[in-house]
């Protein structure tokens, strides 16, 4: 039988009624002739509750026990989903990560999947099981301990299973009905996309779009797994949702496919840094070791052997960045006059594979922002993306203006 992977997020399995609704969707696919692998998240809010209990019990917790506790939410959902399917006379069985087994690295709370052997589940399919309900977000370390994959890890689990089982498709059920040209809560003209290329989705996900987890899109692109984003709460047709696929499968698309934003950005500037070979490595090495996720980087023209270095990072990593750079200064690895952090900025980005072959995107973007009186603080570009850092108070205005300027409400 062809294999289909279906993933249900926390809001889709938040209570027994929603689990029943999700199970009915699974039953429809079984009736079409699929063997189905269902990946489930913990019920909405459960993971936060479990994390809270761990922190309250042991602020300096053992990461191995953290994983043992936090992974339990998915186990509950998997068992309840399997029971619900059995009540519908659909042969189903729940699977925890160690039973498959989902083999991962030993990096507890941030493990990466290394291998998913298909023998155990395929043997059960051959014996008549129609649905394998797998607890997402968890795996097994080389030492035989439970691991978790980090927040959003169930998306990654689903794509990894689709790749391992050569699934026809991986359907991600969530609380939105697809991928939009921008956030509909900000731009009322936002349009749902029928298809979007892997590269575009990867950029949108990394730039702030919350629809899919970045690692899951990376994995889908690497193994060419077709992803479909669907709503758990709406009736579905065969062409519902948004298909994330290879660029070659998209006949026509707009030059810009979407406008993404990230509200929680900070701009940090090292003032008067010694301009010498290796200075960038001396600055960004300690930041990397401290786990600071640096995005945009700008180095000003040097004067009299000194220069300014500006970079952006998430606001919740500012303190970590300040400490890493101060420690590097104390060790004599770098020398700067001052470090200034601006935590009142936002990042707005235009993304589209059409930028490769069409000129004028940057000019239109900058002119649009200028017409709205929005000052650009930092610019970063790639082959299919232009990002700017602006004052946070102008973020929604910028998103709306750019969405209109690129006419994203119109289909290609």
C-alpha cells in the first residue's frame, strides 16, 4: 500500500473531541487505500506545563530527565489517538520513539534525527495494521535514553518519517488553512498560496513565519518530500491547503511570494573596533559559542584603523551576546569602545524565487518604505530574499505597504 504521513499539532489534538475529528480525517485516508503514519504533538499547552514542572522541581535540571518528563505529553496523545481509531474499527497501534526506533544524537532537548529504520512498522503494516500513531518530538539516543528534538520537533519527525518510508506526501494539519502571502492578521488582503517552493518556505520559516518549523522544511527539501499544510478545522478537498514542493513543480509564480516579519529583533553595534585581519572571527566566534543566533551583519568603512560592526539577533539573546563580547574583550581577543543594543526594531523581508531572474525588486521595496516614511537601519540580501531592519512601530505599516506594492493579493 502507498504510505501517507499525517501530522497533527497541539491545537489539532487539544481535547478528546479534536482527537476524534483528527481520527476521522485519518479514517478517510485509510479508506482511500493508504497505510498511514500519524505523527502527534502533545495536547495544546501540555508541553509548557511539563516544562514548568521540571523548572519548578529542579532549576538546574539534568537534561536527560527533562527529556523523560517533557516527551510524555506526546505519549498520551498517541495512545488516545490509537484508541479512538480502534473505536472506529480502524486497525491502529501507538508507537513511542524508542519502539520504532527513532535514532537520534545524544544532544538532550535538542537532538537531531540520524536514522529511522522502517522494519518494525512495515512488519505491522504487513500483518494488517493500517495506522501507526507515532509520538512526535522524541527519539532514542545511542545510550538508550529518551531524547527530544527541540520546540516544533514534531514537524521534523513527520518529514523524517515521510523520507524514511518513501511516503507519497506529508500532510501537516495545523490551525491555519495553508501558507499565506503574509500574516492575514496584519494584511487583510493576504492570499493563500496553492503552491510554494521549498527554498521560499525555508526563507519564510527562518524569517518569522510560524507555519512550519525551519528544520522540517530543510529536511523536506533535502529528501524532496512533498509537504501539504492544511487546517484541522475546515472541510478538505483534494486541492486544499498549500503544497510545499520543488521549484520545478510550480508553473508560474509572482516575483515575490511572501512578506515575512519578525517582531523580536535587536540591533547591536560594536563601536570603534580595531580593524585588523581576523577581527570578524574574533567577534562572531565567541557569539557562536554562546549560542547567539546572528543574522544581519554590517561593517562600516574603517577610519584610522577603527571600524564599527553591526549585527542583529533575537531580543532574548541580547544579554548573552553582551556577556560573550565583554568576556572576549576581557581576554584581550577584541578591543572596542562601546556596545550599543537597540531592542526596539523589527525585521521585514520580501521572499521569492522570481528575484533570481527579475530586477527591480530591491528598488521597489526601498521606494515603498521611503514613501511611507520608514527609515531602514540595516539591509541584508540573498538570491531570493531582501530583509530590512526598521523601527518596530512601523512594522505593520511596512508589511501592508510591501504586500500592496508587490500586488501579492493577485495570483500569478
